C-alpha cells in the first residue's frame, strides 16, 4: 500500500512556495499558518507544501510534524477545491498533537479555509 502524496499534489519548487506566500490568503490557528493561493491550473488537484523552521525543533521533530500534516491532508480530500495550493507553516507544539489533534484544529477553520479558497478561485 502506497501512502505517499502523488507528485501532482505537492508544491515542490521554491518559486511556487514564494508565490503562494506572497499572493495567498492566510488562515491562522494555534499551531499552523495555512496559506491558500491559486494553483497552476483550475482543474488540477489541490497541492500541499509544508515549511517547518528550526524553531519547531530538531530534524526528527520537524519530520514528524511534516508527516502529520501530510497524513491529515491525505485523509481530507475535500478540504480544498481543485485549482488551489496550500502552504502549511508549522509552529511549535505540533508534534505533541497527533493526527486527531491536527484534524480537529483544521476542522475548526475549515469554513474560513473553504471561503478563502473559493474567493481565490473566483478571482483567477
């Protein structure tokens, strides 16, 4: 069984990360900053990019946080509409949350996130 995110659902280039962070709309939670921006094509699947600075923890902690974020994104296919990119900036304390904690935190801002994603898609 393969649980990896397909290449089409990943933000990989630095140029894309910078574009999303400059043009996107932010949704802030206690442990994350979620930035949504228009994707490369209107019918492309939503893409995910993750950043975790050294302030979050050492390499082991940052890797665990990124795995948690990828798992929650993979489990929530209807979180974002097609044609939208999401960059998640991880803050400290995510490693203690677990999958259920991350899902609950994202569920609390799901409405705001979908409204912002919808307004982004209308403007493109």
